[in-house]
C-alpha cells in the first residue's frame, strides 16, 4: 500500500481539493450536484439528518459571538481522502476487515468497493469527519427517475457503506480518453468533480496537488516533506492534529474559522500546535 | 420420564417443572428470534443506529459477553497449563459458560452486519492490518476450541456414555485437553486483545485512541487482562446463581475461594494498569490532540464523570480489594457483591469504549449524539441470554457438569430400602470398562 517513489521519479498524482470558505455562500449547489452525479439515494422523509446520505455536506459554523460581532461560515465537507501518517494509512482503510475500502497510490483517492463491503461499519466508526454513510434501506427512486440515473455510477444496495469518491468515474473516463489519445496525461480540466463544477462562487478548486501547474497545488501549497501540510498561511486542514493527512484544504482570512478546523487547548496558539504522532 | 438421561446419583426437579422453565426461556428466545428475522429480512433500518452510531448496543453486547466468557480460557489455563488441579471441579461450567458467550457473540455479529451473506468476505478478502480481521479469525478458531472442550462433556451423558465409541472418544479427548486449553489461551490472548485494539487504533477518535507498543495499542493488553480478571468472577457468579436456583451446593468452598482469590488479584493488577492508562490518556494523549479530558464528560445528557468513577473506583478497585482480602472473600455476601460490581465494571468499560467513543464529537463544530436502542436491538441482545439459560438448564439436567455435586448432595435412602442396583448388562459392561481404564491410569502414574 505504500507508495514507492524516489526523488528522481515524478511523484504520482495526488488529487485534492481547496475550498475557500470566505467565498462559500452555503447555497448547497455542491450537495445537489454530488447527489445527482453519484446516484445518491434519498427517502421520502429526510428529516432525520443522521440517516440522510450526503457525500458532500455543508456545515454551518459560527464564531459564537452576539450581534453585531456574530459571524457565520459555511464549511462543505466531502470525504477528506486521508493518507494518514504513512501513505495509505487512512483511518478507514486501515480498519476495514475485508479490504472493501482501499487507498490508491496512483491517485491518492480512497475508494469504496460496494460489492465487497459486508456492512460491518467499522470504517464509519473510524472516520472523525462522519463522511461515511450506511445504506439503512434499499434505494427506491421515484417512478421515472431511474431513467435519469448516471450509468457510470453503480447504485448501492442496502447494507453497505458509501462515501464521496472524488467522482472517480470521471477520472476513469478522462483516463480512458487520454490513453486512447496517444497515452497522454489527464489534463486538469478533463477531470473535475461535480461539486467543483457546480459551485457558483468558484469556492471549490480541484486537481492534482503534486502538479504545480494545477491551480489547487498553487493554492494549497502542500509541503511534500511534511505530510503535505499547507504552506499557505490562509489554509488549514480539518483535524490536522489527529494525523489524518487529508487532501481537502480549507482557506479563510478569518482566524476563528481557521481555529474551528481543529481542537485546541484554551491556552494554545493554533500555529504553534504540536505535530501529529506517527501511528502504528 | 427422562430419568434414564439424568446423571447417576443426583436429583433433578420433576420434568413438568423443568419444561415449564424451559418454555418461559423459550418464549423470550422466540421473541429474540422474531426480532432477529426482522433485522435479516427488513435490514438494519429496524434498529435505532444511524450514521453517527455505526457501532452500538450489539457491538457492546459482543464485547461484553466475550469479556465475561473469558473465564473459560483463563480457568482452562490455570487448570491445565499452570496446574491448579482444584479447578477441575469448576472447569466444566467455565467451558459451558464460555461456549454460550462465544456462540452468542458470533450470533450477534451475524445479525449486526449489513450483508450477512457476505460475512465470509472477512476471511476471503482479509485485510491483515485490521483488528477486526484478527478478531474474526481468532474468535472463530477459539469457538472451535470451546466446542471441542464442550463435546466430551456432552458425551458423558449417561446414555451416550454407554456407547463404547463415545465413551472412549470422551476419555481420549479429556486426555488431550491440556493441548486445547493452551491453544484456547493463545487464541484468546489475541482475540480479546484485538477487540481492545478495535477501539484503541482509532486515531480519528481521540476518546478511544491509545498509544501503542509495536503495533498494539494499550487497550489490546488491557482487554485481554480484564477478560482474564473478570471472566472467572462471572463464572463464579453464575455458579452461585445456579446454586441458589437449584437449592444445592455444587462446588466446594475451597475451589470457589481459590478462583475468587485469583480473580481478585487479576482485577487488582488490571485496574492498577487501567488507572495508569487512563491518567496517561488524560494528561498526555488527549491534550496532544488539543482536548482536555473534561471535554469527554460534559455538555451532554448522559456521559458524565460518574461513568469514569463507576468503572474504575466503584466497579474496579472496590471488587478487587474485596476479593484479595481473605475475610471478605470468604463471606458469600461480600464475595457475590464483588462479582456483581466486577461484571458491571467490565461491561461498563466495553460500553464506553464502543458507545461513548461514537457519542463524542470530534470536529469542533459537531455535536454530541446520544442513542436509544430500538426494541429489535434489545430483543436480539436478550436472545443470547435466553439461549444461555436454556443451554445451562439442559446441560445441568442431563450432563455431569459439577463433579462434586454427588458428594455435596448425597441422596439419602429411607430405612429399610435397598439402593437400586443396575441389572442392565450394557450398563455393567461400560462401568467395568470405566473401572479398568481407571486402573490403567493409576498403573501408568
């Protein structure tokens, strides 16, 4: 599962995302686009959000202060596609007993193999972001709607776990096309996630973090020698101190927003927090 | 009516009474089976689990029964490997309780997975890095060992024992039992440990995560230790309960005192290690992740500091001290109180490591989520209890579970009546064979 690379070789692709929270308006277009693109099932009654499947979920966070100092921020949360402290040691991948979720060393994407998952839900317990969802029911589509389902994404049956795949089927299509066209590399614009394309504010930028020509790499400025920690002072990753080493970078000029991305002791300065420990 | 099946020299309640008790436990069992079928046919939407509570009541029940069933492997280790021979008088019951606990755990797991027909994937597509894979392999193997340990007991039934093949098979299996006991202890070390590892490796969950030795988090060792410590207490508690229900003394005091003393010292050493682990987690592990330990016990309606006090002080240190202090250990009321506290303590430990782990928010903007199980979850959790009661009832009635029962409860024959002598030639032949085997054993030693 470990990536094998030397300094002389070109690093493998590492797809990731940068989400500018100062641009996000909380409109939810990313959630809708994601659901439509990935055949995410829904029920007639979705009032219990603990049973709703939302690969992309927008959280509303506040600075906890009273008017006129109250501020709100919307935080879109897809699967963070954690790499862990050594490549592939994601919280979920490392615990799945049946290898039904896997880490791609070629793309950095954490996959979910629906036909292999037997529904033990250990991965859900392991994920601190609650990015994994269980199919408590079989999907039932309104009459006629099944005709509009995407043929590139298999619907999931009852009893298995699902999650954001960074629209991996789009990568497969783009890769096939690129291969057919003189085996060239997949271009930045050829592989974009549905949420990134749907965001009207342009808050979500997606691409290869290892490719300096990609916008996401220039924004996130990941340090390859320090677990891809961002060198951009505006950027942070969710729960970075746990050592999950995620591929989703958030940006904000507001300090309280950056602080809301992790847990800190009362007297702690976020910028001087202790680095995560290596996990076995 | 069933007197031919009842072991020699012991008295059992009338058949109607036995069947009445069986039907009460059977009704509860059927209720659980109905709930189980609902879960299998309609799916896990029959539960109150949700996407924040992927692990809930069933996984707790699983961990708890496996910890309580730890009496089987540890008593076996003490009897067959370490050589505490007195424990031969309680080992049968420890094995039976272990068999019930482990078969229950496997049943609960079969209900708990979303796609039960794919359960074999855990063996076929095994991820060797996953603690749950280790659990599955060791649990299945150990259940096989427990079955092997239980079979000779079944073969000792009065009628089965008359069949020479079964008689000899049982005798030979007994001879090889030390090997199975050692294998069982080895497997138990790993599956009890890996169940602890299931929680301890969750580095995304600061409440459960623990530092590690090599690849094993501290919870790996604590779970094994606690099962070895509290398991014998559970065996002794069920023995006491059986004695109360049957109105008979079934195991001599010296055996009970010995196992209670060992259990007490094991609990004492375990709870000392657990206290050190908790303090290290409070002041090192959690703060390194930006969290004060108080955080895990506030801002919610259920999980307060009381749970920490109950688990470690009230149901940890207290039963340990009662059981290691001889005058208290030898008084039944204190001893049984310690057993009950210990059982609550280890069950509470499994509860917090599963359910509190799920309840605690990790993202700073997330919230505590509490959960109440559905009736289907409760019924399927009670199902193994009813199954256990039924298996104990049948085993106690028809199998010689307690070797000291005959001696402790002699059947008094009224004056002027002759004791019943067997005239069955087959019965005589088997008894002759048993005597000759005993003579051979004596000669061999």
